[in-house]
């Protein structure tokens, strides 16, 4: 049964290798490296594709590095370290991963915890100029209303800088309250958002941050903030191979355009809004927080070897599927080994060749199955099925 569920043999047999229509269509209008001065692209690699991150005008690798990676309990991220000391094996792993990223042409790093700031500060020592950094520390950020003030958020940014051992963030991208109903204190109020904007303006003037972004899991709130506050130059939200764009004409591949009943306003596509406002988009959770893979929760740090070929293929095809949307600037998977970096980078290197019909069918079979089995902690991802 297990072998049958993940076998590609049946799909590959008697299936011609043709480019998937969605992939070919998604390439139109993309801001590729070839359309700009390659000498101005940070850490340029000729095989990597780069896209402009909205109003920031930064050219970012479409595959970038998410701050998370597997921890010693087989969890998906590291939160903090005792005495702010990075264990030697962890520092070695992150240095090797960052080296693989730099060698692959990846030029953006997205960080969300104190442990990540410490680790990547060590890994980037002497080569800070190779990567754009977007960061905040989630438990110092605006998820708490008591921290939504200039003093509190200045502490957030300055703590990032201290742990990273850097003088500036390319992007300060605080994590807002994640879910709730508009008009309630379940989400950040306009006054709280305005305190973030005020903090950003002061920190930018001081040379400590260069651009402003935001991470959130609530689409209606995001749409409101993007429309009302032009200071936000990029946003971060989930996107997977299951994601479809709202408002597309019905086709055999887009017959699930319904409200899944989790409170999301699906009267318009958020991609229309970010395009109109020239806002960059970085997407997270490409693998449903890891639950796309059978090995989720079983493989602990340190991860050894190159991993399962089946799961590597699944990861690469998922990223290729996500990148068919030209409004997405970059996907930022968490990467635990140098091989995972190389595999993710190949999603960009080979994307223009298209995806075979067999691969597309295999990918969607597994994606649909694992989507139906989302663990409770990731049920909120259903709000992002149609965006």
C-alpha cells in the first residue's frame, strides 16, 4: 500500500513528456534576470531565475532560504539557545547550507526566531553582502498588542541586529497576529499597524532597516493593510501546489473554486491587489509545514545523506508548481542540508523546461491526498487554497 501510494511507475508508463500548460502559462511576464542588468543582481548565478520584489526593486532569487530547518526532536524549527550559544554541530550545518545557497545563486534569507538570527549570523560571518536578509523575532513582534509601539518594535529589530551581528536588515518583516476576525483584537488594529510604520520610518532614517514587509495568515486583514498602507513593500503568506488563483475561468484544473468555510474573504484575488500596489510576495509553507512528506516528524537533526529521492522529487516539483505564478517573488522552503539546497535550486534551474504530464499527475495525487490529511495545527492552510 505504501509503495503504491508513492509509486510513479504507473504514471510514467505510456505517458508522453509534454510541458504542463500551467507551467508554460506561468512564465509569461516574469521578471527574469535576462531582462535586467545581471551585474546588479546580488550573488548572481546564470541558472537561477530572479524576480523583482515589488517596490523594493530588489532582484531576488525565486528560490530563497527559509530560516527553519529540522531540530533535534524532528520538529520544523529552532526557537532559542541557552545563553545565546549556538551548538557547534548546528553552526557547522548552517554554515554549510548557507555556502550551498551562495554557490547556487540564492540571495534572500527569511528569519523568524532568535535561534535563527544567531545561527545565520555565524553562517554569514564575512559574507553578509552575499544575501539579503528579511527578519524579525516572532515572540518580540506585534503578535502581542503590548509590544505594538515604537519602543517594543525597536527592541525587536535591535535584537535581530545584535544576534545576527549585522548593522542593518534589508527587510524588516514583522509577524502580525495570525488569524481572527476583522474589527476585533484577534488581529492587529490600524493603530497598531501605524505604530509599525512609525517604527520603520525611524529605523530606516537611522540606517537600521531598508524596506518594510509583513507576515500574516489572515487574507482579509492582509488585503486591508496592503490597500491602506503603501509603506509595506512586501508580504509573506502561505502557498503550495494546492493553491489556485481566485477568479480564474473554470477549467478542468480549476473546479474547486469555492469558499472552504474557514472565514476567508474570497471575493477577489490577493494577487490582483499586490500587483496593483506593486508589493512583493514571498511564500511560505510549500510543504504544509512538512506534512506533505511521510518522513515528517521522524527525521531528527542532524540529517544525514541526501534523503529519499521520492521526497526530493516531490519537493522540487512542488516548488516548480508554485513558481508558475508570476506574482510570486520567491518561495522560501526550510532547507536542512546542502543537498536540499541544491535540489530546491534545481526547481528554478529547470523550471523553464516545463513539467511532464506524468510528473504533474503524480505531484497532484500526493498533494491532494496529504491536503486531505492536514494535521489540526495546519488546518488554517485551507484559507489559502484559493487566493
